[in-house]
C-alpha cells in the first residue's frame, strides 16, 4: 500500500520510527512563554519533526480543591466534559473526534485536571480539533442521565477496589500519611453517591477559569498559530479568581497499620510526606533515591531484600513531589509469613542510608544512569508535552530541562545525606501492611509452599 493512502496516524507511526534518533538527541526544549489577554499561562515548543500538534490544558480543578465529604467531585466533573457540550451530545462528540482523526484524553489527580489533544497539524484537522476541545472546556452540559451513569460506574469501581489489596493499601497509606490534608481523602462510595449535577456545574464554574488555566502546546506550528489556539481554548472562560494553595502542616506519628486480607502476599508500603515541586533538595533526593530503591535491580533495597534474602520479587522507593508536599514511599510484596522479617531489612537498609549516604561508586553509577537515560524523557511529542505541562503547571524554571543533567551531575554524597535527613525521619514513618493472612494460615497448617 502506498504511504500516501495509509490512515493518518499509521503514517505518523512511520514518521516516529524515522525520527526517533533525532528526538532523542534533544538537550532540552526551547520553551516560549506568554500570558493570554484573559490571563491564562501558555507554554509552547515548536517541533517540526512530525506533522502533529499536541495540546494540554491544565486547571486547578483537582482533588485538593474539593470540599470535605465530596471526594470524587473533581474526577467526575472532568470525566463528564465530553458527555455533551454546546450543541453536541455524547455521540456527536465521539463522531466528531473520529472524523477529525484526533485523540482527546486527560484526567484528574490531586493537583490538576487536564484535557489533552493530539491532532494533525494540517489547518482543517487542527482547527476543527481545537474548536471541539474549546467547546468541551467551555460549554459542558453535564446531562443528568450521564451524571447518574458515571456515578454508578464510579461507585461500582470503588466497591470492587475495596476487595483488592493494592487498592486497600493505597487508600490506607494515603489516609495515614496525610491525615489532615486533601491528599489523604480518596473517593468513597458514599462521597460519590452524595454528588449532584449542581455540584458539578458549580465546581466547573469556579475552577475551569481563564486565570486558572495553563495551556501547553508542542508541535508543528508557529508562535502565531499557537497564540490563536491558546486564545480560542481559554478566551470564552470566566476570568476566575486566584485560589489558595493548601498546605500540609501535619507530620504523622510513627505507626504500623495492619489490615487483614485473605491474600497470601502481604502488600506493604512504608513512607511519609516527602517534598513539594520546586524543592531545592529535588536533585539530591532524585539521585539518592535512585541508589536507595529507584534504580531497579541496581538499588540497595533490591540487593538487600531480593537478591540477598529472596523476600520479594520487586521492592522500590520513590519521592512524588506535588503542588504541596507529596509522599516518599517504599513498597514491596512478600509472603505473609516473612513480612516482619522483610520489614526489618527495609528498615535497616533505610537507616544505614540515612546515616552514611551513598558510596562514591554508587553515586557515580546513579548519575551516569540518570544522565544517559535523560533523552528518553523527550523522545516523543507526547513526552515533551508532559514535561512542558509540568513546568507550566508547577512554576518550574523554563530552563528546567536544559539544566537537568548539569544539576544531576553536580550532586555530591554530602548533599544526598543532608537532603534525606531533612525529608525522611524514622519517627514519622508510617507502615501499612495489607494481607498475608492466607500465607500465615497455610504456614500454621503446615501447607505453605
């Protein structure tokens, strides 16, 4: 089949294969920034490698903005933007997306609600896709039937998750680490059941605003064309008001929470509040965590827990910086009968790292791996868009990606020790263990594998 007759995104797949090496060579991104007349922040990268445009619009319309008792409101509001908007019903929106050969996505977490668009850069397809996205953002109808349908679907999902050890672990860990903060309040069947269409309409009006919007654009278009897209997407929104940033001032007390579950494997999380976006300790913690548990098979936790003792197939650690202080977490699964032994090894490994930090050999290996893998963060338009959107939404420096490798290279062992001691305190570590009861029962009966 001649290339010219292939469907739009199959042709793009061929182009991606041809341009992968060129995209991987990016040292950083030339990010242009401006503010629209309506007050929206815009971040733009001109990238002519592929005939596509990727757009993301982020709003302060996420879990942290939801009133107590209404957890799930942000996700439901975001999820129903394409259930009917302007003169289009749900089916018409889906058909329009298909006709344009576009892709519309996004979601809501605790910090951001987003809508993303991928479209061909040819004016007809691009302009039609942007017009559709603007309609979804500015004129959602929230049909009552769709609201009830999605509430029922969400409640069913929550009830199903309440039987799964991983989901139970995530919920109990968040609540224990963030007892007085929105990060610890996850949707429940009751909170979702309480939501009304009026709640969604009011939440959209307050939080989907021009001054609360960050528009990120990457792709095959000019600055003038990017300006027109940003103005179309945000110009019809209400101006909105500045929203306060919630602040977590509570550090949890050291505790261990055990949740019974018949699973043979014990699902374990250990952690506490860690760092927020833009923290000056980010790079020492990034490099240090790679050594502790973020580097896969070359990490200390893997060596101690898996390789030397065989307690778990996988063990990891990470910092998840958010708009406010996000979590530091260590996670693993192990047989219920050896959960306590595995936790002792995790604790001893972390204590030693806090006391002594990394060796010079570990430090150099971690820096080499992080620096050499940096190109994979920018090897597609979509990954570029994700990075640009994070820079824009969280107020990171425009040269963040340009200086990333130099900042990793500059980290030393003393900085890692100091940063870990500032952000990881054994007296505030929360441990949650879910399940393992099935393995313990089998052990008591002499039938453990």
